């Protein structure tokens, strides 16, 4: 699979990852979600922060290329604002995707997680 870089996927901004082995449907869905946010009048950009690289928990879909993590820039701040923006994103998701908000118990490392639903 060819590397999917910024000129190829203009709507998604890549940050510290190369996209190799990541299912192209995930990257395409990120573009669609960003377009939905813009159509709703939101001035946010999706920054892809993790795909297949790095440590992930047991049972994670990341190593298989079936999950990505992303941030919204500027940072929404509160969990409620994250959920409001992700609700807009969910309106354009296909049934094969799951999207949810994640953060560490101490409140750090807030981001969204998008994965292809294996079931």
C-alpha cells in the first residue's frame, strides 16, 4: 500500500505518523467527518495522532490498521464540547465505524478514537 500523505488526503492533517497499513476507509472517514464539522459551521481541524505505531492496550485494533486516534484543533476543552462535536461526526459515519472520546483517568491525553467495527 502506498503511503497516504498530506497531498493525497488534503483535509486530514497528519501529526507524527505515516499511515502505513492503516485501512484507507478510516482515513477517508476522517475527511468526511471534518467536512461535516465545517458544514455545521465549526472551525476545527482533525489531526491524526496515532494509527498503527506506538503502544496500545490489549485487544486494540490499532496494530491491525483498523483504528486511529485524532485530536481536534483547537482543543474543544471540556468533555461535553468533545461529545457535541463528535455527535456531529457521528451523523456521517457508516454502520461499520465506532467513534468515541478517550482520555486517561487523570484527564490527560484527551482524543477521539475511530475504528472499524469487527462485528
